[in-house]
């Protein structure tokens, strides 16, 4: 079966998103090309080009990126804009140079204005100021979107861009200084449970609303769009539902089995008040998520317990 399918390269295949896309592709017996040898620095233009040229893929999923939560974005803004700009620019241009059949670029819901109407439609891009806590990352992702669109307009390259909501799942980053809120809460509650701590501190007020999508649902959507979507415009991928950080914390506390209290820190940054994607566009194409938040949290916590000794954390 795989002989009739395009050869696929997933840039960032060891990360949470890239590994999920690889798992999804292998379910359908796509020939996923694995890079052999030393790790390639995709920020280096010649190294990135040589990699793409030597692998000679037909499909490319661009999932390689520097990612992190509020703390990491605030602490390392230069790395967030430089690394992401270089990685995506090098891969996108290399894919054009060797004439790959199709490329999918992974953006982020943070590209939308901080005061965008909710839920956020694709056309809200570049209609207002960004959230200050992650502007360098958002600007880099917006540049990637514009770059894919520019290569499509000028060269006819079949490059598409997708905007996922907040992601979680196996191979997430549980480093408390660099992770997003969901994996950070899983780790905090687990460690508090083991230590018998009376309370867990959580940044912000707990009032802000966030949408979460299991990474396996994202992977399924990405493969679906590679088969069915060939448009200049970006497309959102989300669960279509959101909840407050307070309710998320209560749910994770229940899944972990922690009995202590929650202590929010209102002096710490919240981020935007709400960030919910409008998923009517991808829904109209026939795709919808299948993993509930409760189910996803339970499976992610099981994965954390099985792999906690080897995780990226400090």
C-alpha cells in the first residue's frame, strides 16, 4: 500500500506534534522518511537545504519550532523569534527549491489579535495588536504564514498553513519554566500528591478561558488537510470548546487524584482573556475532533507516569 503513497518528511518528528503526525501517517502506511545520523540544526540554511534535498520528500509537515508557555516567551523573546524565523524560512524555501508536492506549515492560535472577537475566525489575522506576552513567537508564525502564501502566489507552490489551538498529549514538555499550562498543572499536581503538599500555586486569576486539543486529533486533522485542502488561506484546527483555567485545574486535580487546595497568583500574567478558535471552516470539509478533554487528560497523565523519569523537566 505504501508504494502508492507520497514519501513524507516530518520536520520536528521528535517533538509532541511531529511525533503525533508520524504515528498518524504510519497508521495508513505512509512511507515516513527518517533522517539518519547527527542532529541537523534547521536554523542553518545550508544544513536545512541539504537535508531536504537528500531526503527528497513529496510531502513535508513543518512541525519543527521553539515553543513554550508565558514564562518562556517572556524570558527568551530573542530565541523565540530568531529560531522560529530561521527554521521555517529555511524549510519552506528548501521545499520550493526541490519542488516538493505539498507542504503543511504549523502556525498557532496566538497569531490572532489579543482582542479578536470570539470565537476567532481565520479572517481576523492582522486586524489588531497581538498579545504582548508572546508577540515574538506570534510574529514569527505570522511570517511563516505570509511566506507560504507568497510562495503559492508567486511560484504556484502547494503550501498550506494551519492554526491549531492549545495542544497537549504524549511527548509534551513538562519543564515548569518552559511548558504550557496544561502539562505544568499535571506535573504540579502529581508532585504535590506524592509530597503530600497542602496546596498548589497557579499563575494568574484562573478566570481566563482556553481551548485545548489533543495532539492526536491535531495529527489526524493535519493528514486530513494534506489530502483535502489546497487553499491560500489559513485554516483553524481546534476542539471548538473552551473552559476557564480554574475549571481545567479542577479537572486535572481530579484526574491526578490530588486532594489539596488551589492557590491562584493574580499578580502573575494571565495572557489574553479568551482564545477560542472558530472551526466552522474545517468542519465544513468533514473533519471533527474525537478525543474529549477528560479522556485526553487521563491518557496524558498515564503517559506522564510511564515516562516521567525520562522527560524534559527541571
